């Protein structure tokens, strides 16, 4: 993980958070497809948001769904 947060990372965090607020919970694959991120980019951003307490991970079998913490 980078030591400093770039504007690109901040922008991606905002886009992911907005998408989840607008659509409710979504799996990682949907975020990748709808936001045009690679899987590793999406996973990295989601882990940052999880660590900050802004999203929660919901496991359903092998699929991880993500939702904004209200």
C-alpha cells in the first residue's frame, strides 16, 4: 500500500462509495465492471475503505459483497 494517498486513489474511493450508496450492496465483480477498474484496483480501494470503516464486507459463499456503513 502506498504511503501517501494520491488524488487518483481518493477519486476511486469516492466513486466506489457513491456507487454503493446509489445501488446498495454489490459484489466486487460488479464494481470492476461498472466503474472500469481492474480487480486489483477495486480490491485495494475496498480494503482501504474497509480499514477506514466506511464499507463492510458481506460473504456469501465464495462471493464478497460490499455495502456502505451507515
